[in-house]
C-alpha cells in the first residue's frame, strides 16, 4: 500500500560530489587519494546503491518490528541482519577507509561518506554496526601502540571484529567526569576493569566473532573529573593459552528499551574485572576517545540527511497519488475529480521544506567530509591548517543543525500522509523514531551549541569563524552580478555581517556572565547552520541557473534554492533577536518557582 522502498538519489549525490564540490579534482591533489577518479566514485556508488536497495532496505521494517533480543548473555540481531553483514564484509566494504597495511582500501572520507548516506537511508539500524567499528578503528590507529595496531586493526578492517564505545554510566552522561568505572593495574601490564556502562551501542551482538569495547575508566589514584579518565580496549574474547578463545569478564546485563533504531542493540554492560589494555597515555583518555566521538558526530549529522531523505521519498510519492480536495491553481485543478495532494500549496510547502533541508544537509555533510580529507592530506601546511580549523568549527554545527532539520523532515513527511501517516504500516513513524536520537547522542544538540560558542568561538575570539565568513563573502561577491543569484547573494552576505556583529556583542558578554553561553548557544549554532546552508544553496543555484532552461533537475535545484531563501532563511531574524537577549531572562526565575 505504501511506497516505503528506498531509491538512492544518485543524481543529486553526483551533483554534490562533482558539480558542487569537484571532489574528483580535489582528491587528485591529496596524495593518498590521488588515483581516485570520478568513474571510481560513481562505480562504487552504484554498487552501494544496489546493495542498499535490494538487501538493506527490505530489512528496515523487520529491524524495527522484530528488534534485538537478549538470550542469556547473547544478543540476537533481527532476521537477515547477519547475512547482510557477511555479504558487506565479503565485498571489502568494512575497510573502505582503513589502511592498506591492515587490509583496507584507504579511500578518503568523502567517498566513504557514500556508505553513511546510502546504507543509512536504506537501514540506519544496520549501518550502525559498521559505523561504530570505523570509529573504533580510527581511535586505535590514532592512539594505539604499533603492537596494538597490528593486533586489532586488521580484524576491524575486515569486519570480522566490530567495535563499541562504552562511556555512559547511570550517573555519568554528558558529565563524563562523574564516571566511576575502575581500572586496576595487573602484574602483566594490562588492567582489570570493573563497573556498569549504559547506552553502549552494539556492545553485544551476533554479527562478528569478537567485539572490541573502547572503555573510559579511572585508574586507581587518578585525579577526579574528566582529567583522570583513561581509555582502554576490552575485547569480548581473549586468546587462551591453548589457542582457544576465552570469554572476558564483560557481559550484557540487559538491553535498553528504545523509541527507535530498534534493529541496533543498546546495551547495559557489566565489567567485572575484565582484562583490558590502556590505549594512549594514562589520564588522557577523553582526548583519545574524541577521535571516535568525532567520527560518530560526522556520521550523526548524515543521519539527519538519510532519514530526512526516506521521509521525503515516502511523502512525495504519496502526494503524487493521493487525491484530496480541489487545487486552487486553475492550471492544476482537474474539475470534477479530486486533485492530487501535490496540487495544494500547503503540501508543496512541506515537501519543499523537506527537500531544502535534505539537499542542503547533503551538501554540508559531503563538504565537511572533503575537508576532513584535506586536513589529513593537503599538500601544504596552510591548506591542512585551514581545513582542520573549519572541521573543528563546523562539526558541532553539522551534527546539531542537520539532525534538528532531519527531525523536522520526518515529522513533515508524516504530516503529508495525514491520518495514515500515524499508522505504523505507513512506515512514517519509524523515520521519526530513528532520527530523533540523532539530536541526543554523541552530545545532545544543546551541548553542540555550547561547544561551538563556548569552546570554538570564545576559544580563539572568533578567528576560525572569521575565516568562514570571509569564504562566504567571497562567494557572494562573485555571484551578485548574476541577476537571478543577486538576492540570494545579498541575503547570504547580510547574514555573514549579522553573525560578525553578533559575535562582537556576545564575546564580552560571555566573559562577564558565563550563563550567556548557555542562553545564546542554541540560537547561535542555528545561525551558523543557516550561514552554511545559505552559502551552499547559493553555490548550488550558481551551478544550476544556466542549465535550468533545459534540465528539470537544475530547474528543481534553482526553485528549491529560491524556496529556502524565501521561506526558511527568514528564521535568522528571530534567531538573531534570541541570541542577543540577555541571559537574565533565562536564569532569573528561581528554581523552586518552576
């Protein structure tokens, strides 16, 4: 009844990668990726699309309805997940970004981002098994000894082992300094970890032969707070003296009962003297773990895109076929018969909102992924530094802004379907439930705002932001002479000026009243998000306006850009007023009077 199958938006992804970002040419300048061509990228995309559409998408509803089950200490994944994972590993996709020394393919982040979008759109729960492992791989590669890298990374690159991130505890969520899990040094140089971790994604399942838990814990005698945390790798299985594997003293006590992503197990893990190895230096565990967390934040931003895309595909198909009411536009009114929902302006408003957020978010996510590659391998120190600064500044914006918008897209998708969208059989509610966690995990979106304003902008007094503003203003200056682009260029340039002036107002206020950061951060982050989206939509319009007369794709791109600036961009004026409002109105009410 409902068209909930997934079709990969190949044309739009190609437009972003090739027409907007020039990824093929950009990668030629990066030594590790210099041999990658456009046909390589497009060929991989087609392979991923076929697997996503035929293998993963049909399992999405199964994962939601059946979920994971705990049998003793073992977690069973939904039907079909294990077979799909084996096929994924056989194709060598588990190690797309892994070093060739570890059996991987050493592809750049911007290319591997295809997996995050395409597989995530088809079946986000299933994707999370491999995405967590990628973060674990990067964390051990960045912080482990050569011996640890040789011991663990080939297994992760092959997909035969997977990874999990064990941070959260009963009384330690965002405030990781409250972590109580203990690590006691053993005679052989290893450690024994004891404690209970919650909200641990994929910490127990049946897809891989071993699971490497990356665990934040406190070595006995360590300082209090986050500065006393160390990072450990704790395998589910350990090698035994006779060559047989031994079960480590870590067990899944229960599964969290979640609103969404039900095909992914979220575990409560009991460490009872489990053997582990220190990764990196003692008491620097949080910095080491941030490697894995940053990989996860970039992937989470794409979650807003991939679930928004699914909601858009569902609601667009329904709006084309469902006939209700009479169109107000004479050219669309069929007369005696009801007209399709697509004929009504309010329905088009909802669809265009989804389209503008999804396509803008896609451009944002791939641009940041390309910057990650430039930060690692640009030919010049200046190029690496500039890319590194932009990634640091904008990662929290990508994570928060795009997942907020993805949730809006999912709810609008349900709204287009009307009453049937409230029925589980439509599939609309799964997209809402699955995308909702993106606003929460890897640091709730309010925390991302405080990271942006309180750490990044305050930390360098706006220097990195200023470089972003200069980049935007340069594009605006180049586009303004083109008549159709001039209003978009002026609006984007005006937002850059508004952000510069707002930052000058907020910096001294934050120095004087620490509550200013928390009061203004969410609005400030959303303003920066609009800056990036306005800039990217201007650039996409610039690459489409000349082709619009002969190409329906480019006409749609130009029309969506116009819709963004007319209907979504005006939010910036409200956000500016809120960000400027004094913190006293937030903190003035005594707690007992709430």
